[in-house]
């Protein structure tokens, strides 16, 4: 495995002209569970720095990233702060003072950028070394850290970002990356100014509910660890990760096939227009069940998060920076996903959960409780979204990333979605434990797409 050597570590502070919140920003109930449940969001972006279109030397890139990060923190000041336990009230909040800052790590590695990216199996263990590690098990803890790694003698570069999930979901993370990239290119920032105002998220019983969630899942604050183990082993340090790219025409053909199955099957009927997410999720879920070879009577589960911003009453401002997610859990007998009508059964079940969420987005707020009791070996879960335009927003001035990946793919049955590099298709990354299962997943994936 390629080694990564840290050269320097410093902090990038909020400019003196910025005005951080004088009081800690209290987490709401949607965010409180993230203190103990997978609190780390880690993204790594790989860039080519060698070639006709990418000739920026590493030192120049490094200085641009550092200075533009400082400028970006003028609008994103809370991300330079810490999560703290507010003992007097029992809350947890984001505190940002003049002495806080974002940890900025500089490293180098002999890793070959070509072997860390693309539509094939790649070494996720190396990608994990390209993001900064932050111990989030006890408060106070820093909200954000970044790492810039020179790859293969300067031919490539990795930009790794670690953020606490209680402070930012995927949408918020990519909004921050877009603002940082815009500043690095020297362009005028986007018109929308981020807001960290938690009062925009109207939840039943407000602060009282947030404290109840904290008491249930983090009763030993400032220790931020689960009070009980989950069922089954959830951390798989040696999983295989493989990337697939669904082109726009692939997705359209997949949707047409599912609609045809729905019309001809007569059991699983699509009550709403089929979304790209439901179609892709149905495909991944079907492949997962078939590669695992479950008994036909076994229930298998599909868990995913949905952005609740537009669904809450009133809707939350589009510029809201935080975690505004609700959980969705679909369930089917394995036999249904091994049958000829599997694609429509899976897509229909996923779409039904999306519709339930749209009607009552608060119902899935307590997403952690059901996950503590399920058999994790029979669970597939999805993070990300086909709407995340990671490649489009992350051009820092030396071209779009060659590849970007979730460096926390450590679960057996984890799928990550984002918009593909071409801006039209969808990138599907899959994590599985056994090589034979990954090979079978790929075979089923290509078969069901009829490639």
C-alpha cells in the first residue's frame, strides 16, 4: 500500500473582518443523532497537475487553496469552529471564536493517481489516507479539516475534506466546496450567502426534542459514543470498492424497462413518475440481493436519506448550511428481488418511501433507532444523490477532478451516488466485503442494464 507522509499542519483562520455568531449555534434534532452515528463525512478529490491543460505547480496550487479557504471562511465562519457541549442547558452547539480555525494538512505520497480512480475496483484504504483524520469521539471537536497531498511526484494532487456530519450534509458540503473553488479561481462568489440559522428548521418541540435525542443517543456527553452496540458488524476495514458510470442513455433505458415491467406485471404499480434515483436504487438493490444469495424468505432492507429542506413546513431556505436529512427504510423479501420483476419491485418500494417522506418528512427524523435492531448483513444503504454536481462545482482553477469519492466507504453494502463527470450521467460507487460478491454484483449490474 502506498505511504502518505505529512509535511506540515497549520490552521486557516476566519478573516478578522468576518463576524462569527457571538453565541453557540445549537444543533437541532435532525443533527443531534450524527454526534454518535457515523459523525464523519470525508470526501477526496483527485486532480491531474501534469499535462497540457493542467500545468499548475504544486506549491502554487497549495498557496491558492490556503488563501482562498481563508476568504471562503468569511461566509462559512462556523465551519472554522468546534462542536461543544453546553452543560448548562444540555445542548450541543457550534462555537467559533477568534482563536479557532480549519486544520490545513499538507502531505505527499507516491500513490499513482491512475490506480485510485475510474470505473474499476480501486484501493479505498489509500483514499482514506488522503483525508485528514479527526477524533470526533469527545467534545469539543473541530468541525472541519482539509488535507492537500502531492501525488506521484507532483503529477497529481488529492484534496481531502473531513467535516462533522452534525454540521453539514452532502448538499451543504458541496455548497462549501463550490464557494471555495470559486474563490480559488478568483471569480465573484455566488449570490446566495450561506445561512447557519437553525431556527429555519421548524421541528416539533424544537430545542426540547433536540435535548431528548441527545439524551437518548449521547447520554455521556461530552463523550460522543453510542450507548449500545448495533446488531451485526458495521465497520468493514477491508471492503472492495468499485465505481460504475451510468450514462444518460443508460438511465433512460433503465427507466423505460422498469415502467414496462410495471405495466406488464400488474402487482408493482408505479403511482408516480419514476425518478432517476428510484430507478438506480432499484438496480443497485437488486444486484446486492443477487450477489449475496439470500434465502427467498429473508427480508432485505434498503436504507437511504432524503433531503427534507423543501418538504418541511415551512420549507427551509435553499442556502441553509447544516444537516437537514430524514431517513427512509424500504423492505422486501429477497425472493422478490431474485424474480423476473425484481427491478420494478425494488424501484416501486423505494419510490413509495420517497412519497411517504414527502407527506411527512418528520416521521423519519429518528432514523437511528430502527438501524440499531436490524441485521446489518441484510441491509444496503445509499448516501449521496444523483443531483450532487461534484465535478462541476469543484473546479479550483486547474480543471475538474479526475475522480472524487467518499473515503468513508467502509460498510458491506454501501452505495454512493453523485452526478457523473460528464454532467449528465450518474456515478455509482459500491462497497462489498468479498471479491466474488463484487464480481457477481458487476455481472448482474451489466446484465440488468442489458449492456
